[in-house]
């Protein structure tokens, strides 16, 4: 029998040592500044809107015969997934807000 806790701890130690070694090698390369949460949410929302718009445009092209059925289905599926993720995210945000409002002060 294998001791899974020993295996897991060895993987954790190896990952931790790689992380520590990576941090001590020097500063990271200069790149774009990290985004804050509001920028990330704004970018995700604009990408979601763009996905829905492109799905609608592809559906119109499909109705006019300018796009194949496969292209229309792919765009529609991408649009549907985007809407589902957006609704799930909205539900989680509302739930978190309600939890914060229920907290005693």
C-alpha cells in the first residue's frame, strides 16, 4: 500500500522549493502592470458583450446564406456559453452581496 499523504507532501515540498527558488533568482521581467479586480471584471464584461454580438452577427449571416451552418452553430454555442457564465457570475456576486449584508456589524 502506498502512503498517499507522503506522496502529496513530497509534491507540495517540491512545488514550494521551485517557487522559493524562482523568487530568489531576482526580480521579474518588466512587463505590464497587473490589473486590479475592477479592470478584470470590466474586460470580461466587454469580451462577453463582443461574443454575444459576434454570435448575433453570425446568425444573421446564416439566415442570409453568407455563413455555413457549422459556423452559425459554433458561434451560437460560444454565445450560449458566454451567457451561462455571465449569469452564473452574476448569481454568485448577488449571493456574496447578500451574505455581506447579513453580517452583523
